[in-house]
C-alpha cells in the first residue's frame, strides 16, 4: 500500500472513530436521561417510605391516646357516680381527688394529641408534595422510557455497524502504523493531524522547516514534534477536518 493510500485509510479510520465516539456520547446521554429519572424516582420512593412511616407511627400513637381518653372518660363517669353516692366527707374527698386526677390525665392526653398534630403537620405536607412529585416523575418516565429505549437500541445498532466497518479499514493499514495510531488516540483522543502551511492544525505549533518541506515534497507520514500526532501534508484545497 502506498503512503497516499495509507493517508486515505487513516483519514477514513479517524472519521469512523469520530462517528463512533459521537454515537457513544449520544448513547450515554440518552441512558443518562433514563437513569436520572429512575434515580429520582428511587429517591422519592425512599423519602415517601420514611415520611409515611413517621405519619403511620403518629397516627397509631394518636389512636392510642384517643382510646385512653375514651377509657378515662368512662372512669370519670364512674367517679361522678361514686361522688354522688358518697355519704361521708372521706368518701367525697376521695371521689373528688379521683375525678381531678382523671381529668388531668385526659388534659395531658389532649395536649399530647395537639403536640403530635403540630409535629407531624409538616411531614404530612411533605408526603403530599412528594406524592405529587412521584406521580409527575413516574408519568415522565413512562412517557420517555419507550422512546428513549428505542433510541438507545438504534444507537447501539449504529455503533455496532460502524465498528464492524472499522475492521475493514484497519486491514488496509500496516500493523505498526495502526498500533501507533491507537496508542496516540488513547492518549490524545484523536490521532492524526494535517499541515498546509507549516503549522500542525491540531496543536497549532510550527513544524521544523526541514520537516515541513519534506512533507510537502512527497507523501510522507510523520509525527508532530509537539503533540506527537501522526501528521501529513494536505494542500489548502484538499485539507479537511480530521478527528
């Protein structure tokens, strides 16, 4: 294979790799959208689980307090009956003390219910807000998941197709040149550069005059002394962007 043919193969390979890279970036972007929505939904589920547990515990405690109040209310009625039936001062005083103690216990339970309601009000509001957010994100995920998954499938197919075509280009290159290309691409992201006026169009550094003149005289593949990319001469009318 002539040097000119190797240059064309390198250009095709660089274009192919740039296309595959763009597809992989798009693929990552589409997957990122899905993963972000799923992660958001997961966090909302976790928050709902915690807040609902808090509200559930508060409701159970409130029900227990109301049950205590009902029980004590019945006891108060019994104490009143005892007070009405009392025949001695001692019995009257004992019944009154029992009544007052029961009434205090009822007030304590009512105060506890009021405090409990105040403490959980913000949590109940948070549950309503989180449920609304959860519904919104769930609907957004449902709407986008099918569309994004179809895009991901197509992008994966495109990437596989481009990757398969790459093998045919690689076979046209000498193994040593291909290994050098891959090594530079791994370090730089793009492996080839052109010069039209003595300057590397990748790193924008001037080439040594002797190297530039050699590249101009005949098709040669060299390396830029500054960025180490594979470099070759391209006339202004032939120069193209390489990735």
